[in-house]
């Protein structure tokens, strides 16, 4: 692809505009991060049941609390072993589908042609879903509703064959985890809670303040800028002459 003078000039303009816009957005992200860091740095640290109950009772505010998250009324499906805080069963069927495939080829004279054909393929399709969720949990031996603390994401725990081209796939979340929550302690409960599995308070703060948001933004922004520049040059070369 030939690079023309106008394409170089326009590319420089695109890069300059994107850098200016990126710097503005990056500063907004940085300010938001500093506000969050202020919340983390002023939050109290709790690791006992007594301190936890006292903090909720006295409206202590933001706190990092280290302890055990436990399900008090676990759920299960009778056909598989194990108990879970959340479990989902997907009834799946292995089904045949068809799709149109377009092929490009050249004839003996070098002329390009395309032809379409039907292609068969098979997939496991979900026909129905059933879920069960616990209602009561405890953290540091204090009871809450299940919704108060977000559990780790579920993962596949078992697959059962149920017939010809049929199966059940089960996804579940365990009943006990140890880690740290960041929460607002007030009105004798916890509010706006995040849970960091298998992390101490110190490890949680370190991960929250590592500044990865800025790096992720700039890497994504540079990729977007590169795509815009290449896309402009390609379109200019193909259609604007």
C-alpha cells in the first residue's frame, strides 16, 4: 500500500488529536483513582468479630474486614454430590446446524470467483436452565442476607449424560471462602460491599492501588489510535483516489 503525503499529514493530525483527548480522559481517570485511594487509606482495618460488630453498630464507615465468608443454607441438586452457595443446571442437546460458507477461487485464466455452499456443524445448545441460590450467609460469624456480599464467580463442577445427544452441565460456587471485604459499616450492617477472595487486607489494598487502570486505558487508547490511522490510510488508498 503506497503512503501518500496527505495520508502522513492526516495521520499526524489523528495521532495528535487522540493524544490530547487521551490525556484529558487519563487525567479524569487519575482523579477518580486518587479519590478511591483516599477512601482506602482512611478505611479502618478489622479482623475480629467484636471489632466488626462494633464498627457496624457505631457507623464506622469504610472498612477493610478480613474473615471467613460462609453459606448457612447451602443448595444442591440431588443427582450430583456437593453443596453450594449457588448452583445452575443447564439441560443441553447436541444439535446439527447449517451455515453458508463463501469460498474464493481463481479459474484457469486467473479471474477471481466466489461460490457459496452449505456446511454442517454441531453444537451443544442449552434447552433449559434451573438455578438455586442460598439465602443466608455469615461473615466473621455475623449473619447477613446472601445478596450482601458478592461471592466468587461460579465454575463448572460436573457434566452428566442424560441420553442420546443429551447432557446436564452444572455450574456452582463453593460455600466457604476466606478473604477481605471492603464495605461501608453503618446502620448495623454492611453496604456497597466488595469481596477479595484469598487476599489479606494488605494484599487487597496493594492490588487496589497498583494503578493498572491507567496502563489499561493507555494500551487500549494506543491500539484504537493505530486502528484509526491504518483504517484511514487503507480507505484513502482504496476509495479516495
